[in-house]
């Protein structure tokens, strides 16, 4: 495998579940309530928490935790049942077998005179595949709603006296017939017990009663009206039951009892609920497993339902006066769910003396109101992606209030969870605003019960210099800073805090292309702003000026901080130019998709096979999905490193237009290999479109999505299968056919200007810092080829680093390719031979140091996979991301990061913290395939570093690699460096950091006064403590400038680094030092002095002639310098025009 394509084999696959993520750090709400901390098993870290009152006696707390094996997202209700007036009601539609969403059930619930429904949860397990009826007992207002299935007697009950408890509920029934008395074994139940008789009333609903007896024989049904039999049938009926009618359904022996009846026979029914201890409750719903008994959490290890899943649980204090309700999200990327054992621990920590598990999975739902609003909103994230319909639940009701205004619930009109964002997870920052822009706020008035209350607020800000707010709640930002925004009327008040960032530097749409699949489809986009320090905030639609063809599209404010787009013509495409405070961006809208055939594989015989650590073949087969197909045979048993089998077309296949996706028919073999459609974009960069694991057999059409922003036109380079897991060893064969592209109407977008991040500095700036260290990564050599070009490049890098005399070197992963003991031993040999004892070095493992296996080989050769060390006031934390995640390197290292940040904040000897990890939080390329696979981990690290910088005033930064390009940016004031490759070929175009080399990092000690200034003015991105000189391998350097210019004219200047066959423009992110003769000013021409003949501005690349004379301009890259002379003279005096 050649170095040019060495990196196209995939890393371990990230999780493929949908990411519906709660904002990691929601802005504080007004009038926040508090509640005790909750834990799953005690070893985790709480990462976010918010709370709010629901009603007197009810509060809602929502929090996120990172545990050693998963993320958890939890919503918890704390309910006072003693004296607050809160009641718990049985919740249903009124029909036992009728399923509705919890939010719909709660909205329709009758809480009784003078009361309101303020929260609700799902309750019992139910007959999900047949009748839909609950399987446990049910009591409403002290009366039986339905009887439980055999053995399903556990329940949570409330009352009499409003105290709650966990209990056993039974059903006792008697049927009196002409033949005598017989047991009535069921009442509106999901199933009639074997040999029994069940009674069904109008409250049953419309579910087919035949489902209650399954396939039993014989069966019988009797209709009873006014105590007399009116009809006898040999099979159960369906449809609604008349209000004055009772239907008896019998099976086996019970059917025989009913079959003996005749019309006119008298029938009498008696039934009642019975408890294992104490009076019958007013309200009860069924559940299953006991979670806490007499204050002791129960251990369910080894039981069938003790897997991690979404959960709903209810518990009570010892006296029953306090009720605890918990829902835990599960089966999602950011919340893995909990076992029953873990749930019991959580309920105990929440204060439960007794607790019961209710229905979980996709059923788990919690709805609650906000202060000042009667509408109930879903608080958790149901695992089905939306609310599952359920038959029953528990409703919490509270007394009506006076309606007199007591306070305001103040929040942004743009919900944080849906706000345009640049964060790795869903959820933006509407609590931030840019100077001169606005944020629309709402103030919901509430009374003493937190119910709605009328009243128009008077708005004001505490710090008017930061911003002012008008009578409509529109805050207009002034100067940078933070202020409280208050809504007031008489004694009622509420508030929220808004932060005004630094000046708006750039804007971006949430998507560059809005694709409308058809004429009546709608699309959405938002606008996100950034300041120079990488702080972001959503831009209000009212602050954005849109220019577009109004005959093609209708674009409107969606009322939630974004725009909706609708086609007016049903076809076509166009641009939308967005301008905010003089800053502009452009996005495209297209309507409709056309199917373009890319390859029918009629030329399959001309395709060729290649491999990485595998063997196999390709061949044409007449058994394609439609005609000829391509058969790919592979053997993945020859290595434990990542293996790949490639099918290569005779030449790359061009694809016209701007495809949004590709489809390919794959006849699977069920082995689980990972398919990739490998494209080349217009810049020559690899675009690897990953598909689902081939776990199926037979034909299936697979869709490969094209990443937004991929440079078109695209071409198909090859298709391949890969296996990344060392333990998976197998052979197989698939067939592919019918490759097509889905292409919208073409609309070209202007090139987006690249933002030159100030972290990248010239050598002069970097070397002027107090001290320096070097970073190299991604050589990817193997011991079996010690004289390869990649090894030579690695050695060259090490020699350059040694010559620069940094304090030490950090090797940030992927120095080797396959992670074998031989590779790692060879890596030590190369480091030792090139650096000797003169330059200390630290080796941080990357994914190629393990190559799908374990970290053990690396640890045996180089010691701990993650380290902490201090150097001249900077604390370094090197982390193990060899599994493409932080938690994969051990949960202990995440806890260590938190502990070390806390310690560094307090340690006067530490003035900055630098995290070093091979896999960065973000991949700046359009593909986004080389970043931490757990996006919530990425968000957590970014949050922790930003918080550390903001609260301490000390420096914070992160160095990553892995992407295959050099890049730098700031996120919330924290600098992030991505170090490029030192050996293998780059993964991006030359003008986007696609060159080989290394980085020299310059560091300053941050003084106490600088820390104080940074704390006081966090929006300025202080402290200024670190610079990076990116050092490309320079084989040649050319400087192009006009030979002559007349005064007053300017000309373009450019420089190019030669690196093998690559030609790299000298521009961000490549560091360069521009110098000149004393009469040449380096900077903007308006800042030049009278003695200067000309000026050169490196930011614009323009040289401006000022007055006659000759100047010398020089550029230096990685120690190599190129010079040229420019003559300034009037035209006609030897000057070029």
C-alpha cells in the first residue's frame, strides 16, 4: 500500500445511533430550585445540571453524568405529598386498551375542580403487541380500572391520606349464575387467565377481545345487559361495548360455564381490589421489579431485565409523604440507560425508602410545565425518537392559584436545545449576544403556584453599558460584558443573564446547502456568529438581512431562532446571501433530486483488486442485481491490524453535479465487514463515505451520504471492505451493482474565506516566547521496511526538531502504523538514534499504536499511556485516545483531567494547562471523520478548558493530530492546534494544511496580573500565552513579486513551498516570517513612515509602492529564506505598469 493512500483504511467505527443531545451546560434559569445530587454507581462525573419549580411541592431536576461505561441523562421529580396540596392521579384516556402519548393523556386529564395537571409520567408495562392494555393492576379514585395478569401484582399506590407506598394489589371477583357461583378471574384485563372468565365493560375500549384469549379452545362470549344474558356466542367479539353492557369472555373451563347460559338468564358480578397490607389506595399503577426495599437498594444481577435501558421509576420516603420520580434516557449516544441494580442505587440516593420499576424502554416519558405556562412539554428524550403511545400513567395535579402575578419566568425565545450551534453536540448559546445585535426574550408571568398569571412586565438591564432592553423584551447589546436582564411589575420579577461577546468577526449558516426533496417540502437553516476568540452565538433572524430570488423561495422566521424555506416553483436552485452587521455569508437552496447512473459494473472484468493486510480478488459475475455485477472475495484472517479489500475501477469515474448521496446495491454475506465508497474531490482529497456493516445476506441498497462542503466535481476512486477489530477473523464474498448518485440542481457557491487563527505565528513570535517545545505525529512507519520513504521523512523531522533546540518533543501518536511489538521497538530505536540523550521526548499513543488491538504493547515499550507533568509553569496532560475516545483509554484518565484542572486552578505555580491527545475534539475537514467518536466527550473537554480559562485567567489549550492536516482555531477563547503528518501523505489539499512537517510551540508564563486581567475581561480571549510555528518540510521556496511598481500602485505577492510534488502556498496555516530592507514597511500601508519606499501587508499579500526607490522583500519558512527586489519608479522610468 503506497503512502498516498495509506490512511484510507478506516479507524474503528464510531457509534451509529442518533445523537439527540441535551446542551451540555444549559444557561441558568430564573428561580432555580435545588435538589440532592444523584449518582448511578458512584464513580461518575456530573457534567450538567438544571432545575426549576413545577408547582409548590414539585420540582424538576435534570442532569447529565459521565459514568465509566456510558453517558446518562436523568430527569427527576421531587414531590411533596404531605401538605402541599399535590395529588397523584391515575392517568389514561378512560379506555383501558387505548394507547396515547403521555403528553396527550396529560393534556386531556381532568384534575378536578380547582386543580391543574402540572406533570405526568408513563406507568405500567402493557400488552404492546396485542391489546395494548396494562399488565399490572390499576386503581382510579379507589375503584378498579382493570385487573392484573397472573403474578403482576406489584404497584405504587397513593392514598388514602395522600401518602404513597409500594404494595401488592390483587383482584377478587365472583360471578353468580344460575349454575351457582364461579370465580371472576379478570376485569378489563389484557388476558383472561387459563380456564377463567373475564368481564369487559365500555371502559375496555375497542381492542379485539379475541386477543384476550389468544388461541385457546374452546372460548365463549356472553353479553349481559341489566343483569340478564342477551347473547351467547362461540367466539369473542370486537369493537366498542355499549355503556349498559358487560361482556363475559371465557376460555377452556370458563368457556364451558358461559356456554351453558341462555338469553334471559340472570347474571351478577361482584369484584373488589385487595392489598397485601393496608387500605386500598386512591390511585395505583402497576410495576414490576422492586428497586429499594426498607431503604436497601436491591441487587438484580443475573436477572433477565437487568440490562442497561431507558427507565422510569417511582419511590417514596419511609413515611410516604415524599415521592421521587426518575426517568433515565437510554439506547442513545449520550445516554446508555441503567440496569435495575443501578436504578435502585439512584432511587436510594434520591431519598427513596421504597421504590418500584415501571415500564421503561421506549415508553419512558416525563412531561412537565414551565412556570407561567399550563402546556406540558416532554422533558426526557424517548428512545424511539418520539413519544411512544401508552395505556396509562401517573398525573401530578396541584391546586389552582389566585392568578395574581408573583413573578416572571424569563428565557430566550430561542430554546438552547434547538439554537444554531457550533458545539459538538446539539444545543447552542442564546445566552450570548454580539455587540449591536439583539436577543429576543420572553417573560411568562406566574402566580404563587407557578401557574399562569397575567401581567405585562417592565424590562430593564442592571448594567446599561452592556445592553438595553425595550418594552417588547428585545435586548440590544452594547459593550462586551455580562448583565442581568430583569422583567418586573410591582413586586413580581424574574431575570436571566446575558453575556455580550467581542465584536462579530464572521457568520456561518448551520448548513451551506438546503436541499428540498420535493415541491411541498420545507427546509431550515440558522445563522451562527463568531468573534475573533471563537466564541459563538446564534443570530436572531431579525438581525439578518437576506437577499434571494423571491420568485423561487419563501423564507420566514420560524419563531425559534432560525429560518424556514419553502419552494414557490417546485424546482430550481438559488443562493441566499445573509448579511449581519456588515458581515456576509452565502448558502444555497435546491429543489428536487435527479438519479444519475454512475456505474452499472458492465466493465467489472476490467476492475482490479488491491489490499491492505488481506488477500482476495475481484471478478465479473452475471448474478448482479441487474445484469453484470462485481464480485469481491476477501480474506481477513491474515492480520490482526486493520484489513481492507479494494475494488478499483480501470480509471476514476467522474460524477457530474453536486451529489448529495450515492446508492449502491450490495449482496451481503452477513460477515460484518465495513463498506466504504472512496471518492476524490475537486482538490484531490479523499472523501471516504462509510456505509453500515454488512451484517445482512442477500441484496440491499445502501446509501452513502456525501459530507456537506465536499469540493465538487467528485469522482469514484474505489470501493472497499474493511475490518478494524483485531479479534474478528473471517473470509467472505459480496457482490456490488448499480452505483447511482442523487444530484440536486447545481448551484455554485463563492469560495469561503479561510479564517487565519492567531495561534499560528511567525518564527520570530514563537521564538520570542519564554520557552518552546516541539510536536510531531503521524509518520506511520513499519519495522519491516526500515529504509522506507516514510521512515526517512520521520528521521528528517526528528533532525529538524533537534536542530531547533526545543525544551522537549511530544510525539503525538501514529509514529508507527501497525502497533506490533516490532514496530514499537523500532520506533524507540529511531527516536534514540536521532535524538540521543540530548532532547527529552514524550510519546502519546494514537490509534495506530494499537491498530484495533489493546494498548498493552505500547505500555510495555513506552510506559503509561497517559501522563501528567509540569514544565516551567505549564501542566501537561497527555491522554490516551488510541480507541478514538477518551473513555476507551480508561475512565480514570477523564477523572484525572477533572482533578488536574481543579488542582491547577489552585496551584500558584501553574499558570497554564495543555492537553495533548492524538484524536482532537473536532475535525476541521468537511468529512468530520477524524475526531473523537463520542461527541459529548468532545463537548465536555471543550467546556472544561473554556471554564478553566474563564474562571482562573490562566492559559488553557489542546493539541491534537490524526486528521492529516495542520490547522488551528479557538473555541470559546481556548486555542486548539491540529498537528499534521510528519511522514505519510497529507489528507487534505495543500491550501488547507495538507503538507508534511511538525510544529514548534512557544509558551509564556502567565503572570498574576495577566491572570487577573483575563478573569475580568474573558471575552477578549486572554491570556496571550502561546504561539505555534508550523514547520513544513521545505525542499524549495520561491517568492513571486512584481519586479517594479509605480508609486501609489500595489501588486500581489506570493510564496510557494516545494515539498516533493506538492506546491504549498505560503499562507495560513503555514507559518512564515516576512522581512525586508529598512526602507520596506511590513504592515498596512497607512501605517508606513516617510522613510519607507513601499509596504507589504502579510495579511492581504499586497505590496504597495509609496515613493521611488528599491526595496528587498524576504520570506522565511522553516529556516529557508527567499528574497526578491522590487523597484518603485514612475511609469516610463523603467517601471512596469
